[in-house]
C-alpha cells in the first residue's frame, strides 16, 4: 500500500476538527469519521485542501460502521489513527446510574477504540495510534462515573496494546487539558446536585482559561510526527507539561 492516511474519529467538531485541519494544512490525507454528516462536511469545507479530506458518516460504536470505515480506507496504509470521539454521558451519581447511560458511554469511549483498532490492524505497519485521554482517567470526579471509568480503562488499553505489539505498532495517550468544546457547554448546564464541582468549569470559562482547540491540534501533531517511537510510548503526554512546550506551542 503506497497511499498513507490519517484517520480521526469525532472529526466533525472540536478537537477532531482542529486536528484534521492541522494535518491537511501539512499535506496529509485525512479520513474523518463521525455521526453527523453535516458537521463532517463543514470540517471538509474548512480544510486548506478539501480534496485531502474524506468524510465518512459512521457510528464507531457499531460493528457495521467500523467496517464501513475500514472499507473507505481499504487501499491505504493507516499512518496515524487518532481515537478522539468521546461522550461525557448524563452527569449523574453512581447510585442513580442507569445501565443505558453506562453502556452508551463505555461503548463509545472504550469499546469503539478497542474494536476499531482491531478492525484496522491489517492496514497498519509501524503505525501510531493515539488515545485522547483526560484528567478524569486518573482522578475521580463526582457525577462523572461512567466517563471516569471509560477513560481510566482506555489508559490501560494503550499500555496493554504496547505490550502486545512491541516494535510493530506504537500506542500513545495524550491529555489535552480542559478544552473549549461542546462537551464543556454540556458540563456548564449540569445539575449542581449531581455535579458539585460545577463551579470550577464556569470559572475556567469566565476567566478564558479553557484550552484552544487549535493549540491542542498543534500539540497532537507534534507528538505524532516529531517524537521517536520510544518517546511516543514512554508515558502519557500532557499539554500542561512545560518541558516540551517550546517544541510545539506557536
């Protein structure tokens, strides 16, 4: 396979859209997957070269649509796979959690990255796969039970993949910080009784302290394209780490 492609889930908005625009700006062919065709087409129209962007309407939580994504890259080698799509789910305490809400979050945030990677394995050679992580993978947040559990498990998945594919495929994990996306809008409308930590997120928004998606995209692009394989898999990348900021923050 001579043609290489970058695949981004959740490419219709937020971080996924910004990362798509960055990769295409740098001349990469990109496939973006998402559930909203309208949003995907908007991303495509914003690209420096729309011909380099392939929008695929797909629900990555379903076996059928994961196969649909594979069919759309059948003649390509996947150079980078970015598991960006995620949902917060209903903010609710565990005592009030329904199995429907639990499964909807785990299916998208955990099952889909696992099984999409699995579906695409025969099209990846020395490829880099990136899990978009969260502080919620490492710190319990009241009202975010399903999200915290899914991101914590996703963090362990990247470690297990690396054990199983040493020197063949390279799996990374990256924390983008608290980013100005639709998920933050959802957070700010939460019930304070279910989410006692709500004020912090209102304050971040009011004080203009949310991360910009373009800045996150610069960070992701640098991590994926400018690090050695050993560096890439060594630890979880954190946008707040000052040590490497000079390399990508421009």
